[in-house]
C-alpha cells in the first residue's frame, strides 16, 4: 500500500458552508461513471449539519494545500457503518489517499463501538453495455475498483443482494454486491448484522413496509445464519449459480 504523502491531510467536514463540500461533489462527479445514482452534492450540507436525525452522517476529505483530492461519505448506524461513496481524483489515485480515507472511517467506526463497514459495489460481469460504455468514457474500470476495495480490506458478502430501487423502470439495481470490511480479520459475517444494518440504511428512504419486504427476501436468499466473506473481486454464489 503506497504511503500517503505527508502533505496530504484527512479531515471530517462539520461546517455545512465549508467550500470543500462542493469540491468533494466535483470529485464524486468526475470519479464515478453514474454520479446521478449517488447521494447528490446538494444534500451534503444537510448531512454534515445533522439534519438527518435517524443516522450519524460523515464526510471526510483528503486535501493537499487546500485542494480536495478525494473524499468519502458514510453513515454510522446502530451496529455498523455503511459507506455510500469513496472516490479519489484521477491525479491522486495510487498514492494511498483512498487507504487514508478508509482507515480514518474505520477508526471512526471503531471509536463508536461498531462492528465494521458495509458498502456495495458494481460487479463487472453483471454490468449492462450502457454502463460499461459510461465507465470507459469516465476512465474508470470496475475490475480495478473491486481489486482496490479488496486491498482496503473489503470482502464480498456471500448473499444475493440488490439495492431495492434505482434500476430499470425504478426497480432494483442488480449489478451490485454487498461488501463488508470487518474491523478484525474474519471469514464470515452474521446474517443478523447484515439485516440490522440494511434495515437502518434502507428505512429512511424506503419506509418500513418496503424495507420489511426487502429484508424478508434477503433472508430467504441467505444460505444460513452466518455468511461467507469472499474476496471482493468475486461475486456472491447466488449470482455465480445464475451466471453459469
């Protein structure tokens, strides 16, 4: 892992008027092929101000001489964190900035007594031709992204997972896998931790009824009460069996 240059600092944004929020929004737009599917930058001030009382939101940025090189947006939920986005500007990739941001987020998770950090990420083998073309235009590579997440300590949760909304015709997004970065090395994660975390993450924007339906389906797709953690470069067995 590259050492972070000493001139780079990581800090949490707490002021909704901090100009680094807009700069982070630009990093998000430039570094992800589908920025419209992410939390929009116009919501960032409310998030750091604590306007969403149902969760503790965090935005961290990595800066050099006042220039934002990357950032991450995550949420501290009752039992674990959930990372909504981590992105690095092209000029700073491979320099250890992503590792520094992730390490700072995990330190925050640990300080609050939580188990680890969840996220979701696109799996290249299920991307549409349109999405692959958008990746190419952005200069990003889904295979390289998953390899980078693996190096950060994320693992694929062996579970058939999708985001319930945001896909074709407003339906589910099925080119994703659920990832988990435990604070300590592990081969499995408990289904109850996964379910509790997704319930807290989904309920504010899906509502209780829709969330309950999605969680029942998720539990039915689970292989048991404990789920294997696979390399982040792999997809879940649920999807592998359907792709073979």
